[in-house]
């Protein structure tokens, strides 16, 4: 094996010296924007840049896909509101039903009371007791009338509340249809994402398979540490990742493309793209 583990050649990746590693030589690869002096290391770096581009695209697609549940929830809002109003209307109607049954029971009780009073009329002996008895019946009759009025009022309210509930039911049905339609539209809009992720993942696997495994694993480690960008161009003797100046000798080594060079500041892998 002619390849050297980059970690062995520079100690830790964070040596602060600008690590110089021997790159993998895996044959001739095409480097976009390459020069006539392209080296195998530069070719490997070119593949790594392509890999990074695919990784960025996949990440962007995943971020896009993650938005879908929130978008569906947002279009559900109107349906949720209609359902809440429907539940409130049903609750109010149920309460009126309970009040109605309660008043009906009260009416039966009052009627029975009047009946009992009237049955006792024949047993009354004195005028004074008789007048008191009539007053009691009169009072019970008044109560019965009051309860009957209450029942009539409640029945009217119930009729109105039933109409209101029907309107809420219709509104919910309409919102369900609207929501389903909007959800299907969104799902169609996002349907391409899974396919694209799958396609790009396959392309990535192919590309990763053609890369020097040591370089690939180095890339993966830095990608995690640097949250995405592991390979950056060196422009005007500056690291495009952290914007820090590179020592002239190190910059020259990047341009030569004979070894894998880390930025001494952020430890990203540097490459030279003359057309950038
Ligand atoms: Zn840097």
C-alpha cells in the first residue's frame, strides 16, 4: 500500500500546522476546472468537491422535506377551527337538552303537587282553611305556568341551536374536503423530493466508492465537525472556509496539488481551483 493515513502523517487533525498528507492515488480522474498540471491528489480533491456538492443538495432536499408536516398543519388550521366551533355548538345544544329534561321533570312534579292539593279540597272544614288552600293551588298553578313558559323558551332555543349545529356540520364537511385537497396538492408538490434524494444518494455512493477511503473518511470527519463544509478553495492565499490568511508556503503546496493540505486555522481540506 502506498497510501498513508493522514492522521499518522500529521498527528492530530488539529495540529495547527496545516497538515500535509499524502493523498490517495486511485488512477486518473477528471477534475472540473483542472489544469494541465493536474495531479492524482488534485483529481481526488475534485471528486471530493463533487461529493460535497451532492451532500449539500441532499441536505437541502431533506430540509425541504422537513417543512412538509408544518405546511400540512398550517392548512389544517381552518379545519381545526371549524371543528372547535362545531364542538362548542354541540356542547351548548347538549346543555339545553339537559335543561329541557330538568324543566320537564319540574313540570311533572308541579302537576302532581296540584293534583294532590285538589284531591284534598273535599276534606277542608273551615272557610279560613279553604281560602288558604285555594291560595296554595293558585300559587302552584302559577309555578306550573312559569315552568311551561320556560319549556317553550327552551324549545325555541333548542330549535335555533340545532340549526346552528347543522350549519357547523356543513362547514366542517366543507373544510375537510378543502383540507384533503390542499394536502394532496402539497404532497404532489413534494413528491419529487424523495425520488431526488434517492437518485443523489446513489450518485453519492458511486462517487464515494471511487474515492480514496482515507481521504473519504477524513472528509466525513471534518464534515461533521464543520457542519457541512469540509473542502474549501484557497483563494488569494486565503481559506474560503474561515477567511483566514494562509502561510505563503502552504498556499504554494495547495496550488501544487501533490498532497492533501488542511487549513491551519479551521482544519478544512483546501483545494486549488484556478478558474475560481
Ligand atoms: Zn480555514
